[in-house]
């Protein structure tokens, strides 16, 4: 794969991945063929900022966890109002990292 195309992809999508794993991602992308790179380019990635806003406004209902696919934690937050707000506040600080890790895992499954 062309290094310039890899750099352009990473520059356009760096906010969707953990900063410490970008170099690993770039290294793995070097061995992609054109078809897989096309799939990677069209892959829908979750926006950490959107999830943070959802967590702030609807986090006590567990909506953020349901959207991440963590149904068990979503039900727990829904039934306990975010464990009396404790889990909701914790999620305000950790939801962005969880979304970035989910995006990274999704891309690694393709690579």
C-alpha cells in the first residue's frame, strides 16, 4: 500500500482511534491490498464526541452503553439511574476511550 494514502487516511481519521495505537495501525495498513483498503475507507466509525454528548444527556438511562453494544451495563444503568449517578459520571470521563477502542477493534478485524 502506498504510504501517502495511508498517511491521508490516518490524518482524516485520527480522532476515531487511540493515539497510542496509530503507529500500529499504520504498520498493519502497509500490507493491505486495494480491495481491503477500499473497505476500510468506507467503514463507518463511531464518533467519540457524539458518544460523549449522548453520555452527558442520556447517560443515566444507559443509552450510551446500549449504543456501544454493552447491553448488560445499559440495563444496569437504566434500572438504577446510572447507579445513583456514579456510573454516569465515570462514563463521562471514559466513554471517548471506549469508543476509540471499539473503532480500533473493528478496523483490526478487517486487517
